[in-house]
């Protein structure tokens, strides 16, 4: 059965411009991955008339409607009441839910907020979807051939209810359990990936593929039906690694820093970083990973040439002869920081982030980088023609990727 | 005249989950600031039926409709054609626009893409809104009492056309030119700001205020009518600085790093940074600012205690006695990096980012920081109880703010 969805975000704070709506984007990706196209998305205010309008103007094609927002305890959260009445039901006080909410809030404050009592009223025409993280339960209304889901607006709670209650239900609707495979790539453009795998993917008629490009790389998602998993999954993996090889850096939704952290921990190797153009971004990204202190020792942001000399031991003659943005300099930077910090591995990078500082030989965006492990040393020069901030981000990713490839 | 808006985003790539729609959020903030509430937002696909549906289901209250997306040269961008025909017009080839597009593309490639020729067809029932950055012009349709604007989906082009052609037009509709004042604050919660100024703002009946909280602080926006500017603006500024003082760090939409860069340049002072828990984020944020190399010399990410000793001169005894997260240590870190780098000013920071590493005396989120200028030295301890990533971001902002306050 082919299903089509609409997503409706309810929230005055979004229409006031105070909050960027990331819920609809997340739900879209999840639904598309489940092979459920999203026909339309809407954002409306916490207003009875507006909610009724949204329900009245749903497309005839739509089988699944997901509302987010408007389930909190504040007065203007009237989504639950309006939708319950729209489908001919009424709200009934649930002693057991009330006890559960009180229990959940007991450790937060001594005075139980009276407004949370509202959350214990539940529709007599809906199924409750338990909220593992908060007090606002999700709701499921069955309306003839259409399924209506209500989720809270807090992103973590919305995701938790979707993951535990809605995704399994939607997968069941297909009459089988599907599996989603994720492959994260970096250092390779979407068009290049298409060139390499699109034709071969024709041999996998059982799967559905999604490409999700971002600044840091392209994520591939494959939906495989339950009955095909045993047969398809090993073949697909073999096919992908054959054509994309080590451009794939993870089979789950994690940052490349985390892959590096894991590989270093496995080997009990330590890391130091010497950055110029990225200005601390590489160290910052590495230190986003919990437990990185077990492997990451120090970072040097050697912005001035004087700092490159004093902190990394680069010679003045080298800087004069080859310039700060050169292969020789990044090699000496990586060797310098590795030796002084006494680490097993090191990354270095030097480039022209822009908008000033470019020359005809070395235009803005020229970046040299180097990675060292106990048994390898590799350099790379890449040219990024974006703005300063994007150049830094691309450059940090390329440098992290250079080290990663030496670790696998 | 009170106006109400709807925003319609057209784009299959958004409904495929490939792109996060930030255009609608930006337009919402701009419209709200212009005193034009946004009633609803919609995202629909590049499909004739869907565009017609969106036009047919507009609210009766809506005076202004802004479409974004679907004006590019690719085949599926049919917004222009559909809307032109919906309002009874037709597309006519414009030689002059074609010449202009060719001129704009001439430096990009030698082969003029045939698909760009489509962009030279313009409606005979709309006004062209010139695009200073790209080839897809904006369009303005007047439909009885309703104004319909079409903007391209590329964010920079969408913003440029809005800023140059639409905002002035909408301001004119009020019969007067309004002014928007922006005040960026940090280190102070929204509720605290409300407590300090909400009552006093009642004396400014001529203005409309908007609060926009984010992780890095609260932005205040005030809309003042033209006739009130001379009278209100100086009074309002005096009132705000009286109650918020140096918690206001800018009167334009810039990062606190840029304020620091400007103040340092004015004084011809240089800066170095020694970071532990923020792991390079402070240096990264400073180096986002073009031209920062004139003042920023180096950053030390002293993650290990060994690095703190070797790179900053912290004594082992000090670390043993007071710990790495202590006032004494951050003072020595700031003094150490300042002296070694030979800079006029310095920032240091050390804390427990989490999720591990906390103790009862120093729980996860405890952060000590220090800022030094040639004539002042100041420390500060703040406790952040968010996740690792947010703790880093809050901590970097607090440390930058500590230095900023010494520079004003």
C-alpha cells in the first residue's frame, strides 16, 4: 500500500520568527526514508479555526497526517482539544495518566504546576502514544482511511515518540519490517556518486535510495524490505564499498570526528593538531566528541608566522622560501606539533580562508594539509571557492578525512 | 492599514528532506519586524496543481503572499508560469532581460546554458523585481486587494530582492517610513530582560518590540514609525542602555567576535587565547571574522594537563593543589598565553564539558574563565547544565563577553 503524508506544525512561536522549525525537516527525512512521500507541509498558529482549516484542506491523496506542537501545558496549546472534537470525541480526565505525570515531574519541582493537570485529559477517540521523555503524550486518531498523529513540539520528545510508536506502526502498514541502511560519505560530490553507482543500483530493484547532500558530505539511505534483507544487504554493501570504497566513513549518522576518536582509541594512539586557516575548528570538532580527552592532547592555532615558528618550530627561512601555505610548511607543522606534544598522530592545515590574502599563484581558498601516523605521512592540497566560513568548514572536513584514511 | 501575510515555499528538494527551509524563517522575522504578522506557512512541491491549490486555499485575511523557490532555469521550476496564468496573464520573451542574463552569465562559462533562456520569459501581468545577485528576477503581481510576490529559492538572492524591492514597498504601504532598531544582548535571560524593561516600555506606545532568544543571547528588535523616530529613538536608546547597560553588545546583527575584533583594531591591541573545555571553539569563532589576523595571534587548546604545563607554564603543583578547573589556573593560563604570545590581551577558559568528569564540588558544566587587557584582569565562574556541545557554546560566549566588557 502506497501512502502519502502531510506535516502540520502548530506554533505561534514559529510564526513569530522566534524558532526555526527543524521538526518538519526531521519528520520529512524519516517519512521519505520509510517510502512515504511528503506532499505538503504547513505551519499554523495555536488557533482553533486554523487547525480546523488545516484539517479541512488536506489533500485527498493524504493518508497520514502528523501534527507537531500544541500539546504542552500552556493555555494556548489547544491542538489536542480541537482535533478531538473535530473527530467527534471529547476529553476525559485520566487518573492513571495524571499519576504518571505527577511522578515524572516530582523530581523537578516541589510545587506541581496546575497547568500540567491539563495534560491528563485524554481523548476518548484516540490511542495514547507514550512519551518516554516528557509529560505530553502523543496521540493517534484513526479517521476512516486516514491516520492522524499528534506529537509534542519539543524536538527530543517528538523524535522519541516517533521512533518508539509511529515508525514501527508505519513499517507494519507495509505488511513487513523494512530496514534502513545509512552510509555517510565525504570528499566526493553527489554527481560523482551518482556516476559511480546509479547504473549498478538498477540491479537492486528491491531497494529505494535517498541522497542527502550537506556541506560535510553526502549521506546515502537505502530502504530494504524485510523479505529482501538477507539477500540484498550483503550484496548492496559489497557493491557500495566496491564503487565508493573508503569515501564511505560510517554506517550510522555520526560525525567524522567520532570515527577518528574510535579508531584512535582502538589503537591506543594519541592526537595533536596544528591549525592555521581553520582557526581552531578542527580541534573544536574533535572536542565535540565525549571522551575525546583519552586521545586528544592539544591543538595549536598558529595564526601568525611568529606562532608557527615558536610553537611548531617552523624555520623563518622555510616560511620566506615556500610561504605559510605550502606543502613543506604543513609537513613541518604536523611533525612539529606531533613531536612537541609527543603524540602518535597529528593533523596540520594552512590555507587562505579569505576574503583577503589571495595571490594569482595561491588564490583565496587554497589549502594545504598533512596527516601523520606512526607509519604514514600524507599531504593534500585542495581548493575551496566558497566564503570564508564555508572554506573553513570544508577544509576542516578534508583534513579530518585525510587522517581518517590513514587509520583504516 | 494592517496587513497579514502567508509564505509559500515551493520545492521538491525540501519535501524530499534534502534541504532545511531557512527562507521561510528569515522572511517571517522580516515581516514580523515590519509589523506584518505571518498567518500561515506552506511548503508545496514544484507542481502546477499544488501551486493552484495553495492559491485557492489562501486565507481571506491574507493581504500579502510571498512565494519562494521555483524561479530557477530547471524544467521543474514552474511557479512563474502557473501563477502568471492563474492571474490571467501570459509569458512573453524579453530581449532586454535575455541580454542582461547573458551578460550576467558571460563570466561563468563559455557555453550559455539553453535552460537559462527560460528565465527571459516574463509575465505580462507582473512587475519585475531586479535580482542584484543572480539571473532569476523576482515578480510582483497585484491581485485586487492582495499582493503576490515571487522570489527565487537561493537564500542570498531571495534576501537581496526582499531587501531592495519588497521591504521598501511594504514600508511605504504604511504611508510612512518605519525604522527597525536592533539591539543584541548576551549573558542575560529573556525573562530578566522582560523584568527590567517591560514596564518601562509601556511609555513607548509608538513602538513595537520583538524578543528573539537564541543560544548566544537575546536579540531585541523595535519598529518605530517614521513620524516618531526623531522623538522616540534617542529616548528609547537611553532607556535601554539605562536598564540593560553593557549587556547590549551591538546595535546590528553581528556576532560578539566581530565586536571584539573592532574594539581591538581601534586600540591596535592584539589577542591570544588559551582554551581547555571549549576545545578551540573560541579561536574558531574569532577566526570567522574577516581580517582578524590583524589582531589575533594564536590559540592554545591545552586539553591535557601536560599541555597546560608545557605550552602555558602552569605549574604541576598548582594543578595538583587547585585542579585544572579553578580560578588560579585560568589566571595563570591567560597570563601564560599572553606573555608567551606577546599580545596585549588574552582569554583563557577551563571547565568540565561533560558528560563525564564531574565531581560533587565541580559538577559537569562548571567553567572558569579569565580575560586580561593591559590594564585589567577579570575572572568569572559560570555553571552550564546543558549537553556537552551546548556547554561549549555557552562557555565560549561567556568568555568572549568577559573580554568584551573590558574593552568598552
